[in-house]
């Protein structure tokens, strides 16, 4: 229903009879307030917008990456931090004992190659992608044990 019509109907049906009967000023004020509140309520109900649906990634993939140079929890933490910076990566779990990283990512935003590159840039081998030597040199001593074996 149109707000103007509601307001006009309320005004004609409520205020005019009150005026004719010379009701007291308080009754007219209350009626006006009720009319105003109803009008505001109707206007706000008509202008409410539906929330936009949350956009989700069309395709989410999970991959297991071999990380043979991982030796400790610090290594796992470094890889996890590096992968958090990769657009599209949702979750990362590094298993030090199995020397694997399980990564869930949006394939519309990232690729396996980008993920492997991020791990390599952090100083670790990732599948067939070799680590960045400069990043490897910056790692803690405990993370370099694989080179001594």
C-alpha cells in the first residue's frame, strides 16, 4: 500500500473527527505521533534491501604437496605463514613426519604452481620445485638439517 494513501486515510479518519469533536490537544498529539510512527514504519519496510548473497569460490581443491626438506615445527610454521599470503589458499596443514603439506585452495584464484612457488620462496622444496637458496640461508639452523644428511 502506498504510504501517502495510508497517511491520508489515517489523517482523514482519525484527525478530522477529533477536530470536529474538539478533543483535547493531547489526543491530537498522540494521534499524530501514531500516524507518524506508522508512516515511518511503512517507509522503512518498503526500503529494506535484501542482503547480498555471499560469494563463494566456484571450485575448491585440496592437494598434497611433497615437502622433503621439512624437518621441524618451525619449518611447518614458516610454510603455513608463506601460504597464508597466497591469494585463494583456504587451509594449510604441514605434517613434518610424513613430509607433506595438505593445502585447500580456490582454483579460480590460485594454482598448484603458485603454491609450490610460495613454498620454494620460503626456503623449502615443494614437489619438483626447488627451494630458493637465498630464502634457505635465512632459515633457522634447525631447519637446515636436511642439508647435513
